[in-house]
C-alpha cells in the first residue's frame, strides 16, 4: 500500500484498552513499524481498568467486575507470552440465582436438579437443552444467528422454565431488547461458561500494565490523556489524526486502527463511505452502571456472584461479592461488593449522583442478609460506561462491519465485532491480534519476524 519499502510504517492506534494494547504488542514485532497509541483516559485498560479506592489496597480493583473463564485461551496465552503467567490464579467461587427472595446455586447439573421451583420433567428438559448447546460437537451457530433466543428457548425448554430462569436474565442484560437477541449469542454464553474462574494477582490492571510495558519495550509509544477527535484521509495516502484537548495536534500515520465504540467511530471518521457508516449506525448496545460498595464485614456467606432477575423488583441485576473470591486482606480488610445493571445510556441511573444511587441500592441488601445495616458501609465508588454490551440481533453475522474499512489503511476493531462470543477481554485480545494480522497482510513491507500469519 502507500508506504515505500525501507522506511518506517507509522501506525496510529486509537484506544489503550485490551484490544488496542494487544494489536500494538503484535505490530511492534515488526522492526520497521512505529506504533503510537492514543488513550483518552489518564491510564490504560479501558473497560478492564482498575481504580485504587484507598491507599491501603494492595492493588487496584476493576471499575467493572471482571474474571476469566478457564477456556479464555487467547488472553491466557498472551498472559504467558508477556511473562505474566504467574499473576493468573484460578478460583472456584459459588454463583447463584436469586429467586423469590432466596439464593440457589445453578452452575452444575446437580444444582439444577436441586432447584425446588421446577418439576423434575421441567428440569430434565432444561438440562437436555443446555447440554445440547454446551456439548454439541459441531454447534450450528451460524444457523442460530437467524433464530431468536427468546422464541427458541421458550419452545425448547418450555415456557414455564424459560420464563422463570432464563427470560429474566436475558431481560436484565438487554432490557427492552431482550426479545431481539439471537440464539448464537446465547449459545456462545452457555458454551464458553466455566465454573472455575481466573483472576490476576494485582487485578486486571496488573495484566494491562504488563502488556503496556512489554509493548513499550518493543518501541510502542503510549500517550494517555490524549483523546482523538478526527481521522481524515490524506490525498497523498495515510491519515491525519487530530488529538488532544489542550495544545491540539495533528499527526500523520500510514495506518490507523480504531478500537472505540461504533458510535464514536462514525464521528471520528465521517469520510467513511455511507454504507460503512450506516453499518456502524445499525449496531445497538447497552450501557453499564456499577456501584462498588465497601463493607466492614461480609454480606454473603461464601457466594461470589448473584444473578438478580428483574422480576425480583430489586434495583440492580447483579450482585458480586468480589472478596468472596479474592481475599479481603488485599484490600485493607474491606469487603467489596459490586451492584450492577445493564441499561440504555438514557436511563436515569446515568444522570443520578453516587449518593442518590446508593440510597436506591442499599435497602435491597437486606434481601441478601437480614442483619445488613447501612452503617456497615465504609465507602462507595460509582462507574458508568455508555458502551458496555453490544446487542446481537437476528442476522447479526451479516451486520458486523469488516475490520478493514473501505478507506485503505483504516481499520476498526471493537467489542461489537467479536461475535458470536460475548464481549470480554479474551476477545479484545483476539480481535486486536486479528486486526494486527490484517494490517501485516496488507502492508507486506512490515518486516514481521514471528507472527503465525506470516509463517503459514
Ligand atoms: C460491566 C462489565 C463487566 C465485564 N466483565 C468482564 C469479565 O468478567 N471478563 C472479561 O473478560 N471481560 C469483561 N468485560 C468486558 C471487557 O472489559 C471488554 O470486553 C474489554 O475490556 C474491551 O476492550 P476494548 O479494548 O475492545 O475496548 P475498551 O476497553 O472500551 O477500550 C477502548 C479504549 O478507547 C479509549 N478511547 C475512547 N475514546 C477515545 C478517543 N476519542 N481517543 C482515544 N482513546 C479513546 C477508551 O478510554 C478505552 O481505553 C466486562 C465489561 C463490562 C462493562
């Protein structure tokens, strides 16, 4: 493409989240690539970033609850490659569903059989359907892309069992869009879920920082506090990237990879052809609101994760007691809870103050522990993300924009394109690497030494 052989190829990456950092790490393997990451926030990590709530915490806690599944091979492999394998620890915490005021573990066939609110035939039928989805040797997920999860599950599992257990969870995650979600996404959730979970010593921030540091050692420049405002194609080839709030700057790149939301991508690169812009515009998503609460004692007994169906009438969808998986000693003895929900970015939770939300959330905690009193609370932190969960509708496979945009040299890799998998750090690594490989294919003069793409 536009760069001449022999000179350095300048690659600009918008976003220092896991996808941008993974792509940068791969691209920096080429000795003639100059890779520059622009990150809007003061620190790297994006949705997986942590915050240090108090000085006596050993390490930062994720703003949004995070763990890995033990089959998250892409991120586990990268963790080892960058020399952070010793940080990853595997846990087997308890996950439950909150149903009619009580918590029931449902993460194994035995637990499903013990669930008292369904008859034995209903449980067996549900068990068979879930086993079909989880263990099918060649899952027809492409056909699932054309089916709606709501309709299919109600028919196969049976209306009563579906309405009791699965519809509330879909509804919680996708709100008014739950009936539009396709079966491929649901299949991928069941297929990938593992009861054992991974977590980094030092939090996900430790992994992110190590990835950033390893990239820097390979020559990657990471500029934080540097929002990109526009990406304009140049008549001579390459792009002008306008960035920074103060002292605005214009920098030139041969290649640009953007890892931001589809909505922001439309605004950054309005010169993209209409067809691609309308593909970006057609992608829908939910936002996330997550309150972290510190208590002076545990709320739950040995339970890490509680799914809270909307029908329970509580003000949040999920309650995660992080310190029932990770020792509270790492957080100065704080017992840390997340109270979270997926909501449209126009929802009132996005404009309420932390104290207003706390007033709304705290009374619900006595549903999980009758002894709970508000004076157990010693701290609270609120985080919100307007782009947190893509909504995979029917026929989504055809709606996904290509990573190669129609403007040669401009690439786009976001959470909305990791389908059928549910978004996650594993897939941020995967899509970052995939974008890097495409760039290497298109710019053959990049002298990449070790990529699998160039070996084959
Ligand atoms: C509530 C919640 C729970 C989750 N739980 C898990 C979990 O348990 N396990 C798991 O693996 N994953 C989980 N995830 C998903 C995971 O965090 C994401 O899939 C992953 O971090 C996405 O990485 P990314 O790089 O694609 O995007 P992002 O992390 O969104 O990175 C994009 C980056 O671009 C930056 N940016 C935005 N605009 C600009 C601009 N104009 N200029 C420059 N930079 C800009 C942002 O600041 C950000 O750093 C969760 C997410 C949420 C919201």
